[in-house]
C-alpha cells in the first residue's frame, strides 16, 4: 500500500469544525483512514471487505447511540 501521506484523501462536505476523518483508496485492496486534524499522524488501513462491513453497519444503525 502506498505511503498514506501521498494518497488523495477526501473528507465529507459536512466537515466544518475540524473533528473529521479523511478517507483514501490505498490500493485496489485497501482503504486508508486518518484524523483530519493530524494528517501526519498514524493512519488506519482496512481491507475492502472490512470497509464494506463498516459502511453497512453505519447504514444499518449499528453504531447509533
């Protein structure tokens, strides 16, 4: 997977207060997530299957408080 700093990260258009994450396609088999306030900090790497499971959980209300 390429170095996280060189990836084209995107963040939600709803992010206005800085408490956001940024997401990038690391390669054909991975997604990279980082803290928008600490872009030189560590990045989390997920497989496509892990990311799809997370998105399904979000859409399904699994993480609602």
